[in-house]
C-alpha cells in the first residue's frame, strides 16, 4: 500500500550532549599515545568529529579509547591513499561488543559490495537472523559525505547495532499489540509520533498475517520514498542485505535505514530511499512499486545461488527467483535414467521381488551419479540469456499486471514486452543453438517442461511467504511412476522445499517434515524426496480404500542449515498452498491469480512425522484465510476443535487387533494361550492400545528405551500400568519379571542375561531384538520400529533362528508402516508364515480421520461447536456416540477385509501381501468408475446408497437433504463410489466375473 507523509524526519536526530567534552578527551589520549605527531592531533580530531558526517549515535556509544584508535586507523588510511596518489579513502572501522557494535566503511551510493567486508551480510548473520526476542538487536544505519580535508573525497556508510531493552520482554496477550509495551526503549525515545503510529499499524497487521506487510510513504515536497516492511522474526534470513541489492538494482540509495525489533516477535525494517543523481534509471515514482512487489520475492528467497547474476545486473530478482525454482525442479525431475534403464525395466519380471530390488538399486545409483545439484547449477549460470527467455515464457502466461488498468504498465510488464516472444518450438531451437552439449540441453529443456505444466502459482502474488506451484503431473515418467497422480503441488522457500501429491480429487494424508542429521543424510533425503512422497501417497491411497478420500501425502524437506525451523517451514508450506486454494480479493495483498486449472480444489491435511503439534494452527489459519472447509482442513486437531484423537480411542489398534483376532478365529486358537512379541512400547499410540486391548501372553516388548522380556509372559498388570501412564519400558518394575526374564535398556552395556549371554551394547541389542531367537512366539505385531526392519538381507534370521525349531513367528500382523519389505513378506509367506501387511491392518486411523472430516463438512460452525467441541474435558453427547459409531465401523471394515483376504487366499493360494494390493487397487479402480457412471444419475439409487453410507447419527441429526446440500458434490460422489466398491470387492474379490456386479446390485439395492 502507498501513502504520503509530511513527517520529514521519521526519527528524532541523535544528539550527544557530551560530544565536545569527549572530543577534548580523545585529543588528550592521542597526544599521550604518541602515535600521531602532536601538531596534527587537533586537525585530525576535528576532521573526524565534524567533517566525516558520522552520526552522534556513534559518539554516544563508543569509548574515548575506541574513538582514538579509529582516528589513528583513518590517519593511516590517508597516508596510504597519498602514497598511491589516490583521491579516495578506503575506510573500515569496526568495534564489536555484546551489547553494541559499530561498523563504518567507505561506500559508493547505489552499489552493492561484491568484494570487501560485506558488513550487511555480517549484521544479518550475527544479529538479525537469530531466534528469540531475548537476544534481539536493533540497527540504525546512516550515509554521510566526507569533505574538507586533504583533498580526499569519499562517502561513508555507518551501522550502529545495539541490544534491545524492551519495556515488556515477555508481553501478555493484552500487551502484545501495544507498541508502547513491546518496543525497544531507544526506539520509543527516537521515533516521531507518525513513525510510532505507522509501526503500530504495521505491527498489528503482521500479527494477523503470516507473510510480510509492505507499506510505502512518499515524503511531501521531496522525491524520498520510505519503504516500511514488517514480518515475524526468524522467518527469513539475509533479508536486510538482500533489500540493499534490490533497491540498488533500480538506481536507488538509502540515506538512512532502521531495523526495529519488538518483544512480540515482530521485526520492522524502515528504508529511506532516494534516486541517484545523474543516473539513467527508471524514475523512483515508478520503480518503488516494482521494489514493493519484488520485496515479497526476496522475503521468500533472500539468498540463492544465482544472486551474483542479480547483483551484477545480468538478471532481475524475478529472473533469479525463477531460475532458483527451475534449478530445484531440475534436480528432482531430469530424466536421469536413460533408454538403457527403460529397456531393462521392460524385460525384467516385475512380479519377481528379487528383480524389482535389483531394478530399484540401479535406479537409485543412476539418479545419484548423472546430474548432481552442482553440475546443474554450473550449467544454468553459464547461460543467463537463456534463463531470461525461459522466464519470459513462464511470465507471459502467469503474470497479471494489476496496475495497468489505472496507471502506466509496470516495470515487469515493460520488461516482458522487451524480450523476444518465442514459441515452444523456437525456444527449443534457441536452446539447441546456444548450448554446447546434450547435458546442457537437457537442463534447459527441463525448465520448459516446468513452464508447460504450471497450472497456477503465487509467484506474482504481492505478499507471500513461499513460492507455490500447482503442477499438471503428466510429465512424470510412466515407467518410474506407473500410477498417475491426480494433483501435484510444488513449494519452494528459503528454509525448505516440499511437495503435496494426491491420487484423486478428494484425498487426504499426512504432512511430514523431514530432518537431516548431517550433510550426507541431507543429500540422500534430497535425492529420494519425491520418490518417498510418491510412495507414501500411493500406500495411503491403497489404505484409504474404505473411505471417500483417496491417498495423498505432503513432504517438507528442511534445508541443512535450517533444521530448527520446523514451525516456520510448516506455516510457510500451508500458507503458500492456501494461496492456490483461496481466491485473492485484496489489491496489493492477495490478488486473483491466473488459473489454468479452472476449478476449485479441496485439500485435507493430517499429522505425520514432526507435524502432529501443528494441526490446530493450520485449521485456524485456514479459517483466517477464508477457506470454506477450514473445519475439515486438518485432522489430528485437539478435541476442543472437534478432533478425534486416535490414541485416546485406540482407533488404529482396533483395526490391527481385528486381524489378530481373525487369525485366532480361523485357526481355532484361544488368545490367552498364544504368545506374542511386540515392537512399539507402552508409551506409543499403537503399542499402548495393543497392550490394553489384548489378552495374550506377551513375552517381549521393544520400545525407544530398550527391551523387556519374560518367557512365561510379561506381568499383564505391570504392562497395563505403563500403557495407561504412557511410559516406556525403562519404568518397568523388574521385580515383576519371572524366571528367565530381563530388561535391557539402550544405555546399558555388558549386561549378562539369565541364559548367560552377554549384551555388549544395549542400543544395538534393542535394534535387532526382533531377529533374536528369544523373540520366538506365536504372533508378532510390530506397533513401531524403523521401516524395512525385516528385508531380504536378514530374513534368514526370521526363518531359521539359531537353536530353535521352526521360524521365529507363525503369524505376523503388521501394525507399523513399512516394517517389512514387500520382497521379505513374499518370502515369509512362501515359508508358511501367515502375514497381513500394513496397508490392510492399520487403516483404523485413516477411517477415524475420515469421519472427523465428514462431521466438519456436515455441520455449520455453530452446530460443530455444539456437537463436536470438547470443552473443559466434557464431550458433547453427540461426540461420545459418534466416536463409538466410528469405532464400530473400523472394526467392521477390518473384519470385512480380513474375511475377503482369507477367502481369496483359500481359493487362489495367492500370497496375502499381493492380495492386499490387488484388493486395494480393485476397490480404488471401481470407485473411480462408479463416480462417473449413470448409476450416480439414478437419484433413488443414489439416495439409497448414501443413506446406508452416511453414519446413522449424522442422518438422525441433520437429515440426508441437509447433508447433500452442505457437503461438496465431489466428496459425496466419492462416498457413493467408495461405499459400493468396497462392499462389492470384499464380497466378490479382486477378480469378480462379468455378472457379479449385476447380481450384487440386484441382491442389495433392488
């Protein structure tokens, strides 16, 4: 937003009352030191105090000794300039301490420093990029002319950094929006009334929004324009120095600039900008609007590897940001596998797990060795002119000139008009003619692929916190990604890169934040990020077969230097995706975007690794942004917001345990006579509820603290105590262990077990106890543990445990995701072990979340608060009954799938691990078909199906007509398709005959 002001100063001038007295003391100090000729001391002191234009703030901060040392340094610099016959001074004065620091150096106005000390970078790193208000610093910076001495001319830039002293270091909710409470005491003394009022308004906007708040004030009677930028502390890095590069690019310089910190977590930067005299540049009255737009881009990406091309004016900010995004896109999606891999993949037996494993290893190796990040970047830097053309190709589709209706075309618009407008074919021809080899050609063609598949982006949104792109995923290789994605979001920020992938229009899945313990781990995570995201979403899609939502997954990979920015990254990820879901309607803040998708999208997020505590924020933020379905946007919320906690109600465990009971039922086993081994302890959701819901003889439990083992069965009362208290096995009372029992914790070494075996390292013992002969039991239920804990490399230890007859386990129900590889599952089944995989067994949690979403979509805000909000620990009557309804549905769905798998296995002999996938795929495919058939158009049939599919409680409370009116049609279609498809496939199997569906419909719906 732009304004005018008659407040010429903005801040009261710094006046140091003791300046004259101090000047005398400095002169005395210099005379006593003897380093300067006595006859020159008075002139040098006078020149330093009166001719350099140094702000009084410096003299109020520094000691007599420091000032004297600086004068001697300058004297030396003048002698050096004289001997070199130079008419300019090279000045660098530095004084650093914990509470205040001063930096003064020679500085040509309007020019960014490519070489030299780069004090602004240092100030960013040491004082502005740090976390927390307890260690906050404010910055004042001034430009001054040197004149009147020795014929030497120069310009000085000075920076004064001081530690903040807040009136209220830890403000209350009432105080945090009051600038007089949260501001630094120095700011309150120096700022004019107009500045305080301006900062008060901006501060309140920052507290209400996620992104930066950008305001501009033109000073009446001058060409000075003040740019005021507010944002949350620690949400960007290197921003202070990056802003200098930006206004220098447009021929401007700053006479003064300030960075103010506030104890409520807000930072406000003030830049006092003027045009350079005799500079052939765009008038400031026009360029300031371009700077305001590009400030938001810099906030998202203040530093990127293409920055040097911007500082040297080879590329604009928009072009470097686009180049950075294209570089990341190329890292993930360049065709690195080649024709040889495609040929090999077409001849191997993909049903053979060994072939699949070999093919997967070759794929990983090829991706690692062909195009590295550094190699791609080197290629991009060589051809800035190609980057300009590719950016223009992107911008001419997605740029919207918001000002051209009322004012002259923006600089962005003029810049685009000056670039050659090339068709795709012409661009390809241009790339081929400019680059020198096939690798370089491939890199730049990947930028063109990116351009062609962007359907919507917030790149040109006036305020944003990260760059987000809705991509059409059709560019993905069918060989590598055989199941096509429905939707794909790509998000890029200074702190992270991320994706959101979904396999159908209505889909739901968790958002996980991936951290890296070192640079090697980060490199691996970066290479596997998209494949991991795709695989997780695909698994989720199969798991979601009983519910309306298909599978989706979101990933956020933290940059290696931003490992502590979990919440910042999550907030930016959510807000930037929200930019593409909610239509912008506020000029200068959130404007309409170019939308090549042409339809509204609905996304549902859930908790996953490192994001479980952020779901409440996401839901409330969606509400602030005006997202229609904010109540359903996230699952895993706290109960006051209508969340149904899986752990409290044992939702996931109910599904897993139904498979355990199903095995016992089919084989005529009594649960209390069976032995069980369990990974995932009494402190976790699945582990604790498995203990509470079961009646078996649990011989061993492994968790984060260690291993507890009792060959006769661990004391059930003690296990129950731990499960109810959610405590790990290190709290187990060892007095309750029977003969031969033991507990080994991860921090224990050289422990002698009752059988005489010595455990050298408790950590390693814990990690592989699931392969230890002592773990032999009737059934193994993994409720936690690392992915791929059992694979082909260690499966012999399961099948042939040392000193034992038969395998370690007769039956396995896989509660933990991906605990066993698919290849290992098939080998285990071939050896006679009955195993049910994760995608079938642990779907209770996703079912619960789906019904949480359904309630949120069904009720109005007021009804939702009445029926679904748990206040002060008291659950509404509807909520309690609804939870019980969900629990019954979970158990029923698990029984249906178990019976379907058991029946199919008995009939065909096909391994359960394959049947599970076939069943899931059959339901998903039939669901997609049913949503688009004429069956949906049969209103009577449709209502009959939906009346059976909706929970009875919702029907009783709201009625079918109200539900159909409130719930989006595409979601209702998904309920219709899922209900019919799952009922049919569970009854007739994954490969029914041609007349089976006709019989099913006649039997159930005629």
